[in-house]
């Protein structure tokens, strides 16, 4: 049995007005067309919903029982349609982003502030994670988008190049390497090195490079803020991405871009393959691309493949 929204509207109007002529006018229908809707509804449910006379229209007991359900259905349907319209107009909705902590701390806040100013009704969720957990959140549906240092092109996920993040040396102002405008990785070998943990994208990138020089690792730490503290204390030097340089803006520290042409970390915008983004997520996706970080180097040669 199929009941149309027009039949529900006609039924509710007649129940409220108790007059075929007034109810038909309320529904912008001719009286014969309106009467046909009511008859079709009654035939469909198999029970009389109204008692009629030449001067009187009233709900039957079954009609009164059905009225409660009809009003609830119509309200729920109206709310659902209104919700869709508001989502399409970016008046409500939700967008969830998973991204690297370096992006979350420096690049994201002004972009997110702009997005919120444009779409204050959109709920925002941010997860600042390392690359692999970021990808996992998109794969599981917890996040709409991820910004990570992994090009996650799979049957389930697709990745588009987002930006290149050049790697920089960081050392104390009096360190011998501070005199070099653009040191090479080989220049770093003689000095104690503060490493990021093995699951960090910078560490994985450095160790994945062909003929990567062996570094004299003194300490291995989890967080860039800890790297900064160790370098300031004179315990060693380190290599960090450009997007994390805000951690190292200290008067007793120096940062220098690495001269090696390939010393950069490529970041990718990852989403689920063959799945449409919500209007809110699509709007953030467009804004992120419009305001991608200004970093050294263009897209890698295979980025569009």
C-alpha cells in the first residue's frame, strides 16, 4: 500500500477544517480532485476515515487514530526535507577532518575560522593525528577528509596532492651549521641528532631515501615541542618540516632549508573513493585547496596519475 504526501496533506486538512470545500481550497485543489484523494486514501487503508453527510464531516474512530500518526509522519517528513535544504544551503551539517599536528596547529586555525565565519551552523570536528591514524579515520568513516603524508590510493581511498613541505635543519645560533645558508644532509652527520619517533612521517621520509646518510642519533622523542626544547638546550640538532617551524621561532635557534633538491615531504588530501562528500565537507575541501599552505616546490610529477 502506497500513501502519498498529497493524500496525507488532504486528510489532515479535512480533519482540521471538517469541510470539503475549505480543505480543497487549503490544498489548492478542485473539490472533485480533493474528494478523489480522500477516497483513494480510504480505499488504500481499507477503512472509512470520515463520516459524511450533506451538512457534516467528522472523523471516524479509526480516522481519529490515524490522524495522530499522519501528523507525526508529516512533521517528520517536513523536518527531514527542511534539514536537507539547510544542509544543501550549508546552514547545518557536520564536517570532520583528520590531519597532522603540524597542520592542525598552524595552517588549520585561520582556515577553520574563515569556514566557521561563513557557515556558523556547521558542526566542526578536528583530530590531530599522525598520518596512519588520519588515514584510518577516513577509511572507517570517522573523518570526511584527511591531510597526511601518505599517498593513500587504494580501492577504498583516493589521494590528491595538497602541498610540498620542505625540510629544514634546526640548531642553536652558535652551532657550526648555522653558518651554512642551505646545508645538505651529509653536513649533519658529524653532530648529535634529535630524532622524531619512528612512526612520524618526517622520520619515515628521511629513512626511506636512497643513500640516506646515517645520523648520530642521541635521543628519540615523540613531539616537535620536545625537539625544540632539546635543541635549545644544546643537546643536538634536528630536521623538521617547514609547516612546523612555528615551534622553533626562538632567539637562540636557527633554521635553514636543506639544500638537497628532494628533501621535502609531500602531503595529500585523502577521502573515500566513490563516495560523495556532504555539502559541508565539500565546502571545506574547496576552502582547503583555495588556502593550501605556501610551501616550496610544486606537485610531484606523478601527482595527477
